[in-house]
C-alpha cells in the first residue's frame, strides 16, 4: 500500500464552465503505416500530441490512466480542473462523421445534473446525440447538438467520489 497521499481533487468548475475538451483523432487505419494497427494508433496519438504541445505549451500532457490507453490526456495549469484528451474514434468507423459525436473538437460543460440538463436541451430544440455514460467512478457525460447543429457535451462530476479524494 502506498504511503503517498492522493493529490487533492481540483475544484469543481461552476455550472456552465468548460470542464473537458475532446479532440477526436482520425481512424489510424487510414494512415497506412506499415508497422501494424497498434503502432499506427500510438504513432498517430504521438503526432497529435506533438502538434498540440508545440502550438500550446501550457498544455500539460499526462500518462494514460489504466484502462484509458486509447487517449492522450492533458490538463491546464489555469484554470485548475480543466482538462482534455485526444481520443481514438470508435472501432468500425470508416469516416469520422460515422460515429455519434461527429468530427472536430467537443467542449464539455460542467453541470449539476445530466438528466435535468438533457430535458432542458430537448425542450429548447437541441438533440441528444449520445446517451449519458459513466466515466469510471468520476461522473457522467452526454453529447448533444444545439438547434443549429453545433456539438457540445455535458459532464456531471460524481460529488461523492470527489469528496472521498479530499
């Protein structure tokens, strides 16, 4: 058992503040690198990481957590608590547009309740693109389109799990 204390959880951003930024990576099979799918995928993530770390030196890249090897995670020094990831497209997608979240960057906004915000989004003419899903024991996220088709996500932190980290 480790005697190192767990780092304090970053403060929860206020409702409506950006919480997570998702950058979708193109299917690595399209690269046609001769080293095989495993190498292709990790090479693609490395190239994307180098691209963004060169453009934005404030992005602090972190090692992938267990079970999250399909993602390169990054965090920001300021604002504290905002993080993101370069995420592999789901297997079987021939085109990025074939997966439910679409192509491009997705900003996830912090919310108190994913269920309540989903009802409000639909009432206001938005569309649920992806059902609420759990993120380990940390919280829940969902994806939507606004009435004009712009994609965004919501993230509801698991307050019980966050309190245990403190």
